[in-house]
């Protein structure tokens, strides 16, 4: 295990300050037995830098785990006498509900084991068809990473670069009819945001939240990495 260097601590501190201005998200799901019956008071928790954060299921087997800093989590579900389930790579976005598929636990009469699976992020959100998101893990190898305008235009349907290369068109609207937000702060463009600091990019082409005001074209909302992201990246290096 390597030591955390001063630059890493400094970066973590700065990102923590930025995270204070960011909103939190939540994870929801249902825990059942193999017959489809809800498991009441099953434990659901995630590991965080400051320790585990958890909750329990209600009478219908449902749980709500919040507030959670945006980032990637491993969710563990346990119940006495059942095999513990572990779901990896569950990504939480700010101001958004991440819905997990039903977790069906199996009876376990032997030594404790863990049933491990990986969370599959839906490509289309039925509740928000006008909202599309791209995570850092999904664009980290993009050849256009250093050019956010080109990368966004290539990655999102209905978005094209402006002729001058400094802006974007949404479904044919003019580039000055859209807005850019970084950690909730309105910006004049995407310049000045290091690609290595981006955690997620969300594009709204319709059904804009009220907080973005009266924008006729669309909105690009960028979230930067938090302390949780830096912590997890450091762990992966070692």
C-alpha cells in the first residue's frame, strides 16, 4: 500500500470543497426471497471513505439509501440465513434516483458466501427521455477526450458542433439558445474544465428542470470529481 502524497491530499481537499456545493443522489431497490416474498428489515449498505452507510428494507422489501455523494458504489444486501448479495459499479448521479433491479436472496445453510454481480446502467431512462448521461468510465478512452465539444457532439444524438467549433447545436437550435453548467454554476462554455476532473456529463434536450431557467435549446451539465472519486481511484492504483 503506497502512501497518499501531498498533491493527492490537496486535490482531494479541493474536490471536497467543490462537492459541498453539489447535490446528492440516492439508490432505491427491492429485496425478495427466491419465491418473490419481500424480506423485511434486510440490511442494505455501501462502503464510503468515512465508513459504511446503510439502511433496512420496509414491509414490502423496498429500501431507499440516501443521501449519497455522486460516485460509484458497491451495494451489499444481507439477511439472516441468506446469502449476501454484492452489486458492484452502482453509479449515483446528483439529484437522481438510481434504481437497482430486484435482489433475490437465496437461503444459505453452509459457510457464508457472497453472490457478486455488476450493476448495468440503463441506456435510456423511461422517466426522463430528454436526459442523457455519460460517465467518466465511459469516455476515459475516447480519442476526443481533450475536446469536450467534439466528444459531446459525437456521443449524444441530436447534438452537433457549431460551425465555429466553440459551441453546440441542439436539434437545429442556435448555439446561443443553450446553457452550460459546471457543478450547478452557469458557465459561458466548456473551456477551462480539465477532462481529468470530469465525473459525468449530462445533456438535456427536453423536459428541462426548473433550476435551469428558460432555455430553448438545451443544457449541458458537468459534474466534477469528488473526494469519493479520488479515494476510489487511489485505492485502484494500489
